[in-house]
C-alpha cells in the first residue's frame, strides 16, 4: 500500500504569499555563506557590516545577523508590507540579536547608516532600472557608499530561455506549486514582464502574487556599467553541475567564460 500523503495546509484563501515566496525562491544559508566566502577570499578578513538592497522580507539580513554574533546589517525596501512581514517572521524570532539589524523603508539609492563591507542586490531586483543612466547612477552610489574594502554582489539570470515567453511550474513538497511566468519580452528593448503565481492541491490559485516590469540586462552590459561606475575589479562566479549532468550543484566558482547553458544564474562580484 502506498504511503498516505499529508494533506496540504495551503489554499489560495489562507496561504501567505511571503511565506510561499521565501520557500520558492530564496536560499538564505548558501547565499550568506557565499557572500562571506567571497569577502574573506578578497580581503583576507571576515566581513562585518552588511547591506541588503531590495530586501523585501529581509531574509538575508536576518541570516547575516543569525550567523555571526557581532555582525550588523541594514536592509532597504520601499514597500512597508514585506518589511513589516520580515520584522515579524524573520527578525522577530532572533530576539535581542535583531537589534543589530535596521530596516529602512527607503529607496535603494539612499545612503547607508554605516558603510557596508558587503552590499547585495538579489533576485535580479535591480532590473527595475531600465535605462543605462539610471543603472549607472545606482552603481555609482553603491560604490561611494561601500566601506574602504567593500564589495557589491549582484545575481543575474541569463541564457536563451530568459527571452522566451513561458510558464515554468515547480511543485514543492510543502504542498503547493510555484509558477514562474515570463509573460512578455521585447527583443528591441529587452523589457520583460514576469509574474509569480501559486497553485494549490485543492485546485485554487493565487494569481499574480508578484509582478515584475524589468529590463533583462546582459552580463557584459552589467560589467561595462560597473566598470564605468569605477569598480576596480569585477569577478563572475558560475554554478557547477550536479551529478545528473543537468541541474546546478549550488557551488559557485570564479569563471572567465562561463558555459553556454539555456538558462543560468550567476553572481557578479564588484570590488571597490
Ligand atoms: C524581487 S523582490 C526581492 C525580494 C528579496 N530581496 C529577494 O531577494 O527575493 C523586489 C523588492 O524590491 C523592492 N523595490 C522595488 N523598487 C525599489 C526601490 N527603488 N528601492 C527600494 N526597494 C525597491 C520591492 O518593494 C520588492 O520588495
């Protein structure tokens, strides 16, 4: 007899979109381990102060604080809703340690309270800057705001699949499906419209839980803009391949050329 499946606790009416988002797209432990590793390799000492741009629910900020007793952090987001959620669900459980984190309801172009050793912009959120001049202005500000030996880390998604209009469904064992919907793409402007939907075993759906109007930037374009913003060195980290020969193994190493995969996520590390 087959194993009985526990019924899913989720339906569109009761599920919390931030909880589902975090389960679906965030990996705070490996992300923070990566950021600490690249700083230590570059500067031969541990990083102390962290800044998370477009922090949403501040999951990375919380992990930074949780993993180091003396470390401090700042998160920036313009939307009070995810910030409030993050204060309650991510920072709250850390107790007194949470006083080492400050969340700012502010634009990412605002300066930090304290110059960060590591500053990051994750999940392609900086793609809201669709004009080169805007992106350059943001990168200029980031560089000026970093600590003396600071570094700035961005993730980037690429490969020919990024330019396709498609829906990709991932079933999560927690009892729901995550749908990444690349709804529109212009080959002329690289403007792209994407959505996240969630579907549940009872047949209900949380449609357009998150919406993005972005420009799909290419890796060489970003390197050029970072160079123009005055960064000294720009390293690209590429994900290794798992034993199945297809999926990523979550281990990122410095690369000069990368691999021509149909869909990839990579990190750009820009040193001041
Ligand atoms: C894709 S979510 C990123 C959430 C989380 N950091 C992550 O890595 O998954 C983008 C976030 O950027 C915020 N945002 C958009 N424009 C912004 C701006 N100019 N300044 C600060 N936050 C901004 C939105 O409110 C949203 O929470």
